[in-house]
C-alpha cells in the first residue's frame, strides 16, 4: 500500500502527485497534501484538506508539500494536524522522504492520457503571483529527459501526451543553445511517430515561437486546442499585472491560428477584480471571451497574496469581485454552450477514458457508447448536448 497523496491546484501538481505515489509506494502510514497557494481560496482548501485528512487518518503522519508549503510555511507548520513539511523543490527527491531511490524506472498504472512535466518554476514577475516564491526560478528538462519520460508512457500504450510546466512556453531558455518549445514538440513527434496525440497545457501567447506556431496551425497530431495564460482583456490591467502581451496580441495570435486551423478551440485563465479594475476594464474582460471564442475558461477572483505588488494596490470590493467573477463564468458558459451545439452532427475523433467519457481532439467531452474500451480512439457523431457533455 502506497502513501495517500491529495493534490490541489494545477495540472503540474497532479503530475507530481503521481510521481510521489510511485516514490512513496511503501509508506502506508503517510498522508501527503500536495498544496496550492495561487489564491487565498486555494490556501483555504489546503487547510481544509489537511483537517479532513487528520479526521480520516488520525494515526497517520501528515506531511504538506507544494506551493503553500513555501508561501504559507509558518502558518501551515503551526497547524496541530501537520506533522511535517517538505520543500516544494524537494518533493520528488527520495532523500526528502527518507526512502531509497527506485532501482528501475517506475512504471505507473496504465492511463489513456499522460502528463509529462518538462519545465518548472518561473522567471517572470507578474504583480499578482506567488508562484515564483513557491516554485523557484525556471528550470527545464532536457530533450533527452523529456523523451525518456514520453517513452515510458508510450510503451504502456498511452494515446495522448500532455506537456506541462509552470511556464511551459519558457521551456529551454536555461538550456544550452536556448532551444524553444517548438523544437521539443517536434522532437517528440519525430521520435514517436505512432503517438497519435500531443497536447499542451497552459501557454503564454507572448512566448509562442515560430516552430510551435506552425505545429499548432498545421500538425494533425498536435491537438487543435490552446489554453492561454491570458489573465485579462483590458490593456491597462494587463500592464499593471506586468504581463508581456496586450489584448491585440492575444487576438492576433488566435486569429492567425484559426485562419490556418478553423477547428481550434481556445481556453484561457481570466481574473476578476484585479486592483484598480473599473467597470470599463471589466467590460473589456467580458468582451474578450466572445472575441477569442473562449470555450474552456478558468475564471478566478483576485485575492491579494503576501509579498506581491498587487497586494499593495487599491483593492476592489470583495462583493464586486464575486459578482464580476460570476459574470465572467456566465459569459464563458454561454460561449461554450454555443460551441458545443456546433459540434452536434459533426464527426469527432474521441479518446476513450475510464469513466465512460472521452475527449475529442478539441477537448470537448463526449459520453461514450456502453462497452467502449478505454484507450480506444473512435470516431463519434454527437446527437445532442446534455449538461455540457456531448452525447454520441
């Protein structure tokens, strides 16, 4: 029996939690909380998970790692339920857990889709973000290391690989020769010609290199789905966030990709209530949803994080932030409903997963016919949409 690992937050945390389960496969008296600190709500959920774990496992050793273990270290260490903390940068180091390193490459249980971490940390200084405090400076895995990880999943029959990182599109800047993410994607596609699907997690549009653009625009095995670290639709707010793109930059990128690949589906992170945000800025944030056709939205309310410049800026009233976040979610929901309705009667290639659903290439979720074998890639023609899921 392996350690019990609870993951909060981003896809990178999910991937790292799987690695920790493998690393701690013989530590059956251990509960690990792989925490998140991106918002105050994420920290609250971390505390909640810790207390829930203690109630469920009163005799287990509870250890906290992840970003909150860095940003909120003293506060979490003071919780009576917590037995210890492991630094976020050391969470995959056997020495931090006092366990022997694996003697052979660990093979995880079979999955239809696999996350492959190729980058960690961030060198940027967005005024609202504590991730550099929790994850450290940007660090890239080499092409060889990434290919070795993909090979493990490919050997187990995984049909889709998702590349992840804290700042994925900065991959390679710290490596010799400063390769770009497009080069890594091309290397994966070349090395594994039978891998049918390569997908990217969140990307920074300001860092999309020419090779990556071309792959997104024309390579059938690179999924027609981009999730942008957009944050806002108003130029002044973007400037105060210290983002490196403008509204026009985001629009140009999406329009250029769609001109080459009309079936492209767009997701985005959007923040409600950033300090100084007025009604005009909020209106710009709402309008970019329709302009970009954002159908996979991650909307989150601003919350001041300790030690960040945004925490010292004039704040928006919490009730107003909550209302604006709701309006953003409603706008994304309407755009998504329109998009899903347009998928009805269209043939979609769907990768079957274990829960009776699967994802199309554009990341639309589709309910599968009874008896479909997980890992199968099949062509389905949805007949309708029920509760945000396409029905074949």
